[in-house]
């Protein structure tokens, strides 16, 4: 029985790190990518034995993706799964942020999704599963987050389009939209929003977030593993919200 193989971006920390360890525990060979080379090497060094690969750099860089593709073709015969966990957040004002600055966040995440999807789908020869980690920001609005939200919304819609266009090759394309997750991205301007008085009062004490806590990265990784597997064989073009019930409330 051949070992399944997965390409994971953003693997040095947070959801990507948890996803790498979860898939490795399930017996996958992994190709890990992250712009943080030190963190990437640390995660790579903790993987169980296997035919694992790594390449540091930005997933939104065409040259980087080309080099990853070349290495993959050299070392592997196929790819089963892409889990695109990479992301970037910078505060942007809808009208007061210079256009180039506003586009920085948007272009990184949208271009990265397109490039990794193209690379992964070309390497999938027996069908496969493509999973992009987006956010509830793709359907919600928050002051100072217009570029980030627009990017997540665009990736959600891109997943739907790719699901249509790749279905005849038995490649499924889905997104996972987390709410609050206990990762380094929760630290904004030096403050961990999950420990702020506002979060504790609004979401924990009053229960506007029904589960009264943020998710742990492993809880998102578990959903990715489900979408990658046979139990999700009839799921494509979907955005799976994993937010502890946050978006069902007023």
C-alpha cells in the first residue's frame, strides 16, 4: 500500500504546524513550506521517519513554487493532498491605506492560493484533495481588516470555481474558515486579543462565542484531515466554518 503524500504551507507554526504533525501521525509523507526557515526546520526535525521534503520561502512566489514542483517531481511520483495554511495579516483601512499597501496582504494570500492549487493539481494523478485555510473574515467585517477579509473571501470563491473545474479529475477543493484560534496571529500590536478584556467579556463571559474559548490549532488540523480522507469523498466546493458557534449568534 503506497504512502499518501501531502504538501502543507505555513507549516512552521500555528494551524500549519498542527496540520503537519497530525498528517504525519496518520502516516503521510510531507512536503513542508514556510517563509520562516528556522521554524520550518524545527518542525521538520520533529517528524517521524518518512520521505519528507521541505522548502523555505513565500508560497506566493512563482519561482519558489516552481522549485517546489521540481523537487516534488524528483522525489515523489504523485501528490494526494494540499493543505494551504499560510497567511499574513496587516491592518488596513478601507480608504486611507495606500493602494500598494492594501494590495500586499490581498495579493500574497490570493496569489499563494492560486499558485499552490495549480502546482498541487498538476501533481495529482489519482484524484486528490485541496484544502485552503481561510477565515470567518471571508463573510464577516471588522474595522481595519478590509484587505485580509477581501483576500479570504476571494479564496473561498476561488475554491468553488476550482472545485467545478477539477471535479472531472476527481480532485476535491474545499476551504476551512476558522474563527478565533490560539496562534501567534492572535497577537496584534503586541497584545494577544484572546487575553484582552474585550474578548473575555464579550465572548467568554456573556457567551456570544457559544463554546466560550478559542480553538486550538489541532482542532482545525483535524477538520483538514477529515477533508483529505475518504469519509469526505463527496464534499467539494464547500467552506467549512469551524468557529465554536460564533457566527450563529447576533
